[in-house]
C-alpha cells in the first residue's frame, strides 16, 4: 500500500533537505509529520519522522546550551529563478566563469585558491535571472567546512573541470567523494533516497579552458571517465566559446516556468515574471505571490497555453511557461 504523499509534504521534505541549521531542520520535520497522511501504509514513515524529530530537537537543545565557537558559516539568500553553486579544484576557472556569466567582479588570478569566501552574481536569461555562487576550491586534502551546507541548500551545481591540466579530469571524482562524505551526492538527474540525511544535488559538468593545448584530448578522457553521469558542456570562460549555450543550459536545467500576473482591468506585468517548477498548479503560484493567497484563492482568469484568452480556471489548473494569470480571491 502506498503512502500517497501530498505535494505539500514533498515541499516540506525539500525544505528539510535544504535546511542549514538544526532549528530549520526541526521546523521542516514537524511540518512533514503534520502533512503526512496517517494510515497503515505510512506507519513506518511516521515512526521514522518521530525519531528524527526527537534527535533533531536534542541537537537544537545541545546547540543552545553549547553554541559552536570560531567556525565561519555563510548563508546567501536565494534570489531569481534558482540558485547554483560553482564547484571545482583550484584554478579551474570558477571565478572567471562567474564574471563572464554575471556582472559580479570576483578576484580572478592565474594561481590557485584565489576564492577564499563565497562570491555571488546574477545571470540574465531573457526576462529572468539565475543566482550563481562561486565557492572556494575543493582538494583531496581540504574543503571549507561550510561548503557542503551551501551545496546542499542550492537548487543545482556547476562542477568545473580544468582542461588545461592533465589532472583536471581526475579532480572530478575527488570533489564528488569529498562531498559524498558529508552525505551530499552530485547527480546528473533528480533522484531521491529513503535516507533523509542524504541530499542529491543535480549537477552540470562544465569542462573549462577548451582553448588550451591538449584540451581536446583531456575532454575525451573526461567523457570516457564520466560517461553519461552528468550533462557535459565544454567552454572557454576566458575567450567566450560555448558560453551562450551554457547560459541557456543553466536556466533550462532548473526545470522552471515563467508566469506573469495582472490585476483586473490592467495590463499584465511582463517585466517581472514569477518562476515556479514545471507542473505547478494555480494554487502553488498563488502561494508565491502571497502566502495568504493559498487560502483565499477562489479562481483565476488565464491567458496562455491550452486555454482560450481570459478563460476561468480552478485552483488545481496546471500552469505553463509564459501564462498570464489574473487571480481572484
């Protein structure tokens, strides 16, 4: 018998996996338990959630009694259509890529460990923006303690490979293994795990420095090593080759749609669309516009795919890219 988990429960589960503190995890776990359908098929999951809530509550209490000292942590609020983190070995070109795709101006230098702390920028794609965060490099010997939590909370990752270095293709496995030790698994396609402590982060593999001598040969080695494990894009951040195709892939990999809103009798606001996951309903969009709208929404008029202009639709209507919506409370 299936547990028949609701979209609201799955949303709370996603919040749990992205939580960066024990208090955030506890809040999400409580929400998950409240939203979990209570019947025989869900008894095992109910018991697991109760155990997790108890363990996390104890963790919160312990942190309040003995707060951690000295460690550095970062939390960059998510903006735009989604948040990516840039991962790579030293000198892979993450900072150069960030400056190419966004208006950010991180320090760029031809020596390793230029990036010492996160640097964020916003990438334009048509009428939306995507947040990119450059993280410090990962080596076999060192990874900044806060890096894994930032990767876990991101919507996706860009994993850079240095095609100018013979060791570049082999650094990919090192980075994946270091993150795996923190129960953070880089994957090419969305997947799930019964272990709620494991977070799968969908990842694009970016082979950088395509312009350097020996790069084509190293690219073939990389393809042979990785197979179809990750979607692969070869670029030169320094000279711009492949950058527009990568920009397009970054947005589309998020699997989101744009929805525009309008007030009755007024033209639609076509400058600032809301972005939501593919398959989102009118009710889920309403919650993005304002949290109170989820309860107050009665219906909406819509202009877009699969409807006639101004058609009235119900709360469970599935939205499409570039739909225009007029919400009625």
